[in-house]
C-alpha cells in the first residue's frame, strides 16, 4: 500500500530554517526561508542518501518576505534542498533559476561532497547573461533536518568554559589541521583533526607554553574557489564559508575513517568529535574561540557559483550598487547586506548555535568593518550598526569574547579603535611598531612606549581599557616569526600567482642572508631578534596573541600568504622544533602570570596608585633621569627603560619591576634606581627565572649592563630579603 502523498501546510514564519515541531497535534518539520523577491519557493525532499528526489512541495505561505510551510510526517533525518522562482535580470541583480538546487542558509547538517561546488554557476557558460537550464540537483549536497533540541542538549553537556579573564588571557591562533598533521606524539588517526587538537600531547604543549585560549582559523564548512581548483590547490585557511552552522568535516577523524572505508560520511560524527574537543579543552582550562567569516559568502562575485543566497534573493542578501553590481569591501567578490534584518538574524542565530550547541567561548570576526557598514549611512562604517547592536544586547553572547579585525579593503575601511564597549581589536600598529623597533626601520621611543602600554592613543578615547588591544607580532596572514627574521621579502611562488599575492610591506629583516643559512653569526642574530620580539609581546599591556608554530620556530619557506598550502609549508614541523625557544616562551608566559605589572588592566598615568609610594609607571633614560621631550622622538639607541609598580587588582604591589627593551647592536650601561634588584629575564641569553628559584644574585651595584638586542626584567621586592642565587647561563647556541 502506497503512503499518502505529502502535504505542505502553511506552517509558520519563525524560526528560519528547517525545524522539527508539532503543529495542530501533528509532528513534522517547518521550513522557513527569506526571499522577498521570489514568486515561488519549492521545498525538495530527497531519499536518505540524497540521491533521489522524492517530493517537490511549494511553500504555501509568504509572510513579510519569509516563505514558509509545514510538512507533517517528516522530521529529523530528512534530506532537503530548495528551488526559487523569480526574475532573471542580472542588470537589476536578480539571478533566480529554479533549475538550480539551493542550500538552506540555516542548514545545520550538510553531508555530501563540496569539492567542486565552485563550478556550479547559474548562468550559461557561453552566454553569462542567460540562465543555465540544466538541473544540478545530482551534484549538490542536500541539507539534513536535525533534532535541534537534541543538539542543544548535547551542547549543554559540554563542560563549561573556564571563563578566563581577559587580563589573564594568552591567545594562540592555530589552524586545526596544520597544528597536528605532523606531530609524532599525536595518534596517527587523529593528526590534523579536532580530536588531535585535544590529544594529550597537545594539552601538554598548551600547558607548557602557558596559552589559555585557542583561536581557531575557520571551522565552518567552506569551499575551494574555482581558481584554486584549476591550479590543483585548496583554500586551506577556509575564509570562504558555505555553511555557517556546520562544522567543517575535513578536520574530523570520522571523515578520514569514512574515506578509508569508502563509506558515506554521517556528519553526526563530525559534530560529536567537535563537541568532544571543546569538552576536553574546557576540562583542561583551555578556551575555544572561532575565527568567523560573516562578511561574505562562498558565492563570490557575479561569475561565481549559485549555491544559496544568490539564487534565493540576490538583491535581498548582498550589498549591491544602483546598477546591481556587488559592492566589494571584502575583496572576496560579495558582501552581505548588514542592513537586512534577515542577514543579521542569520549571523546571530549562527553565533548562538556555536555557543549553545558546540560550547565555544568567543569569536574573532574577520573583516569586521564590513559587518558595520550601514546602508543608511552610504554603507560607511558605524560602531553601532545593526549587527553590533544585536550582539551587544544578546544574553547568550554576553558571556563570550568578541574580537574584531578592525579593517576591510573598502573606502574608509581602517577603523582601529572605533569599536564599541566589550570589543577587543587586533592591533596592527602594535605589530608594525615592534617589527620596526627590532628589525630596523625608523621607530622612536615614544612609538614603542605607547604600544607596550596598551595603545592609549587608540583605545583610551573610547572609554575602553588596555585589554581592548589584541597584541601580536605575527598572525596567520603574513610571515611566521621565523620567516620574519630570515627573509627580507616574500617568496610566494608556490601559490601559482608569480609572487604577486601577499603583502609587500612586512617590516622584516633577514639578518644578513635571505633564507636558510648555516652562518652562526646570522643564526645568533635571528635568534636574539625572535626572543626580543616575543619578550616584548609578552611583557606588554593588552592581550597577547601567539601564532601557533612561532614557539617552535616554524618556517613557511618565506611564504607570507600560505592560504592555499595544505602541505608541509603550512603544517607545523614538530620534528625540527626549536625546543629552547619553546622553553623561553613558557618562561615568558609564566612571568606574565606571576607579575601583575605585566598584565595591568588599567591605563598607566605616571602617578602613585592609592596606597602606593611609587608611580604606577616611571620612564627613565639610561642615566636614570626622566626623558626629555626630545628623547621620546629620537630613534637612535633603541633603548626604552621604565619601572612599573602595580599590584593584583586592588591589592598593593609586592614588587617593583624594571623593564628594559633594547634593540641596539651594542651593549649599554643603565643607571639603576636605588635599592636591590634581581634579574628575572634576559632575552639575549634565552633566560627566564619564572618561579623565583633561578633568579640571578641580587644586584647591589648602581649600574646594570644591558646586552645588545635584549629585553631585561628586574624585580625589586618591596620587602626585600637578599638571597645568594646562581647566575644566568651563557648565551645558547641556536
């Protein structure tokens, strides 16, 4: 006996996406999708393996641009896609083509291959102004209806995040696959996966180097662009999102097992592995932040694929000009129209989904200026744009961290310091100033002083604290630390673009030879500079961010744009790790934890804090005098000296710190403030006394010799009891 034909009842316009529910006493699922300009939307149902279309049901109702319908008798596990009818008029920005199966923007499960989806265009190859009539359903992945309540229960079972205060946060930017793909102590089946990220070997490494929070490059499901497919490359970084609610399956050991068995991947295993990763990291005191790309989609420009938003309602989803052309401040071909409530709702629902269903602790928003381009202001940036206002009032997102990349490539796209309360921002001025100080271009004492004290010129006028500044020397987009000190120019030939891609402004220096060398003098110079840069980063006010691999001196062979290198160029080479540098980083983070003056969360003002005798910060010349105005503007000498006296929170200080940052080529003598001082850091010697047990003998002289290219930290206990302690070791061999 044949089952009765499926019905599609009017259902309801909220929530968006496919939602199992009971309506009118009947169980089924509700489908709701935005398309203000469509004349008809069809829900296409498929067999369990996605190979056969079993029903095509017009959504019977449209409420304020939301098409919706309820299908009794179907629920979790059902495979589906969408077809949209409407005008085809590229000059007006309309690309409706019902021959093309479309993905639900709210799809929470998207099994199926996506490796060639960039080729799925909606126009005719020989006549791009005309729609392609060929049906592509057989090649398109089909979404799967999920039991949302069960998914949220699984998310609630994840161990709560450790809730690291920003003042104690040390970020670690990492790519899931690159981090462990070559790690010999990670089980082979877990290398390059979510499971590998939380393996015992990696947990031990995070503890060793003192990072508190992983910031993962995109893990939302993404595509490889056509130009990469044609060159046999992939989008390794993943900044080309297709599924904003879906974990990327290529990073799951479950996917690798399915491939090995020749089986179809059930992405329930991917979700389970992602949750297990977060749960394990939380139980070991590590946060998980995600790098998210809500500024554009994987559909690219006008000649890109038609996969979802373009086919559903191109004008309603993307920012277009009066001629129907894509506005492109992202440089990626398209930009979502953040003036549309449905766009804001998609982003907000996605963010909440990752927090509630997967337990993540925060987000780093790629090209965040594009998210604040207000159509009512001519698409200029506004810090209180619709999405930012929605985030600010959301009770779910209130408990997680928000980090902005405060620029895009459009007009007026550089907006560092203009984001609102609770936002933290990548600080490229910190990055460039430290590079200039240590690697040679002109840099004054005043510039460095501003950056290592939280960039008050940028962030204090907004009413935020120094913690608004995310400090970094390197990030995924650019040279690694090893390459920053070994190459004077980029070497991106492997990307297939004749070395035209990537930034030409790197402020790098090779130390006397371009690339690998065995010259001990050059190696020593490079090693000193790396330690100097790392030490300056980790003694500065603000929130430090390390690039994964810098602590082991990983090189990308001079490639400063390795976005398409899913190979040993990007994979961290643990076998060649610089263990001594790793130990040094571990010591630096331990110093930061031990001494509140290195992570002071308030602005320095040069005056005593309540209950203190000493100023919170006091700048000094080599001779011990306060700097004159001209001293701040001079770039000679590369010497900066200050004392810091602050306690933990509202507690009185237990010690004074003397910080010396010296990038000059010659040793210098500095006049010490009165009293006894103990050295606890000498970056030139790769020496850190992180627990007080290895400190050098108390300095009783009034003069201290500062070695070339070094960062020193000396401590004066405010209730000093002298001890006889061993001297620091000699400078190591690189």
